[in-house]
C-alpha cells in the first residue's frame, strides 16, 4: 500500500471513530457558556470570541460547552470523497456512507426559500455580516449541490440532479446581486450585500455544471454575467483580492484555487473561451506564488505562515482540473504536495490532520470541516484513477 493510500486509510479510521462529527474553527458562538452571557448581543465581542477560539492552539471548546456536530459543508465534502472512493473501488462501504450523507444533507436543508439552500451549523459573526446558524449561503449550497450532482453521475438517481437544480434556484432567486444587469457579484447569503469573488464563482460553478445536464439557458447566461464581474476585477498580475472592498484586500491560496476551478467549469460548460487568457494568467500566479520549491504550500502570496491544510487540499483539485494548462507534471506535483502534507500535518498516532502551522506553534485541533473533510476529499479525489488518468 503506497504512502497516500495508507494516509487515507488512517484518516478514514479516525473519521469512523468520531462518526464524521467534530468541531469547526468558526463554531465559537455555539458555546453554551457564551450564549448564557449578555456578550452574545455584541457584534465586536462575538467577532473577538470566534477569533480567540480559532487562533488558540489549545482546544477550549470542551471547557466552554461547544458541542461537536455535523457541518453541512463537511457532509458535502465527505459525500464527494465517498463517491470518488466508490467510483474507484466499487466498495459497498462507500456507497452506504454516501447514502447516509445524502440523507443527512436532506435533513439539514434550510427551509423557507425559493430554492434548496444550506448553511453552517453555527452562528457566525464576520466583519461583513452576521449569519445565524443554518442561514443558507452560496458557498455551502454550492458544495452541497456539487455533491448531489456527483451522486447523480455515479449512483444514477434522478432525484439527486433535481436537488442540484433546486440549489441553482436558490442562487438565482434568493441571493442579492451587486453590479449591473450584465456584470454582477452574487451575495454570500440572502441577508447581506457582500462582494466576495470566490463565493460568487462557486455559485457559477454549480450553475455551469448543472447546465451541462439540463441545458437550461438561464443557468449559463446568469453564470456568464457573474464571470464577467470577476474577470473585470482581476489584478494585472493575474491575482484576485478576496473582495473589491477596501478592508478585504488580501490574496490567498485556496480562494484563488476556487476562482480558477470555477472559471474553468464555466468555460467548459459554455464553450466560452473569451476568458482563457485571464485563466492562464491566474494559474501562473497561483503556481508561482503559493508553493515553494520543496512543495510547502503557503496561505498568503507574500509570507510563509500560516501554513494551512486547506491550501494543499484545494490545490489538488485545482491542478488536476486545469492540468491541460499546466506546463509541469501535475500528477507528480500533487503526489509530492500530498506527501508533504501527510509528513508535516497528519497526526502520527490518531491519523487526523492538523489545522495550521505558524511560526511559533502547530495548531493540532482536529477540525472536522476545515481539515478532515478537505483532506478526505483531496486524497479520495487524487487516488481515484478516473480523475488522474
């Protein structure tokens, strides 16, 4: 058994042990202690509390009454990973787990909207907005919709395509838009007017992929307008800021990876190659600014730390998806990148993956969505020969 297969099996056994449940790096407001105080009404204190628990290398959650749980985005990633495993091996274990995750995603769907939407299992205070738990948002909904679309392709159940199409309806009808009629950014949720490039493009990815199955022209025409907004805001060097807003002007790895993968999904579905030069410029920037010669993945374009496990996980999907544009051996690069991640960030005793390495310490808290679900999906995706052949 090769190194990556062994790493996957060790992670899988850990996930079986914890029943695919765990904490999230942003779940601080689920604290029963915090919710019993008047501080829960303060925007600033909510934000500070979340950041305290996220940045602490000591897991304070058991002490503060933060329960473990199912995260809808994590469930979508686990579903996608199990579907890849089932496609590669035809092992009934992975099919049964896929059916379990499908049922759980049905149960945690947010009701009361035009379309099918999903959100996080915790209240979330960000600088841009406050989202009560299970408020549906474009990111979680897009990953869930993609997972159902993959389930349709691998398991062949028509109802999964229907649900993916209903997730598109959430994106089309329930989200706000900033820009013009012909060039706009989808909001993060129905509750805000935010402008986040990767979030909007994740919606584009789902619209584009579902269009390939339904040929519904509204999906691809709407996607084209959101793509136009993103391409109009690409920096001259090929990068994108997180957002056009002044207080969100950073450049990071995995959101750049999202952007590239989503633009490619639109281009492939629409057969619209007008943005291909921008895609290539973005890919060159991504490859040269976020990966060191020894395969160390960086979070930001201009500094080494923190090293975050989410970055190599997303990179596997990005490079394999865009391998036709890469001037290097993608399979070899992804193998070395994943081996680096296993060596540096997989716990040698329990098999789970660490959250981050900083200059001073390693945060070893086993976050279920951010670390375990992403690495489960990345390893399953890489080990599936249908993706790499």
